[in-house]
C-alpha cells in the first residue's frame, strides 16, 4: 500500500485510519521497486489509501511507482488497485499510461447500499471510471470486487455484475463482508452467506461474461491475483 496509511475518506467497511494524511515520501516508488526486486516477485499488486488532499489525488505517485518497478524488474506483472480519483480522466490516463497489466477499482457493494457503505464515493462514478479506463486502453485488463452480507438482494447482485461487465470489467472478486470493529463507524454484518451461494455467484458472473471470477467467503480483491490475470489473458488469447 502506497501514499501513506491515513485515508482522506471514511468508508464504513474499512479498517484503514481516516483523517489528515502525512506528506508523501518522494522516495517511496524507488523503495517499493527495490523491495520487489529483492523479493524476486513475478506478480505484484500495488494499492493505496485515497488522497483527495493531493492536487492529482496520488495518480502521479502511482505512475512513478509503476515506472520504477518496470525499470528495475521489467518482467514483473503489475496490478494496481486504485481509488476513483474523483473520476478525473487526466488522472486515470496517467496510471493507464504507466503500463500496468491490470487496473482494479473496487465498487464494493450494490447500487442501493453504495452511499451507506462508501459515503464519499459514488456507484455511478465508479462505473464511469471503468468506462474511461476501457476507452483509454481497450486491451487493458480491468478488475473490480464487491462484498456480500451487507443486506443486498440476489437481484441487486446480478444487476451489479451486469453493470460492471457493461462498463468494461473482465475480472471479478466476490467475498464475505466482515466488520473491522464494533465501532459505530463500521457497518454490522447483516448475513453470513452460505458457501453454496458463492458458487452460484461465480456461475452467474461467468454467465454475464467475466473472464475470471474468484468467489468465496474469504476472497478479497487481491486474493490469487496472478491467477485471475493469467486466466483472463488466456481467455483473451483464445
């Protein structure tokens, strides 16, 4: 995770601290690249807090991080999990131009619950992010994820899948929501979804047209990320 450990947003599912972030570390992209080289990684996921306080919302820092990784370890496959950058095309273009294999942005929940779960985000804005990414680079792999157990209906889940596919997403993760704490800020779990339902979601998502779907109670957005990219790539080449 880059851009510090304090987020400018206070999503009600997230354990990351919210508040006023510290200044950026200009050496962080270089240090991240060095660490990846030393660990001899073949696939890496770079994510961040939201930084609405920065003029470019951190998009330039993302791009520099990808660039440093490419410079030190050109064979490493890179996935970036980004905030919405307020839907600003110039910020999204910056991270697309950096050349990651996958750009991910989590929509997190269905349309009806979105404002309660992500008060400072917007369901339609997230869909617009995917559409902009697809237009900027038609061959880019675009990924998203959402949680279940927040009170959504089966019909709303299918609608969400359809919205994501129509916006250009090809890779999807689905997992059980677990409340980070009993504090008022964090939403309670409305339902623990039976394991058989996750298999149903997986089949439904594949029927909608996703190239890769990871669906399970403990699945999170970066879970077995390389596997998702590899399967999506194989499907695109076949």
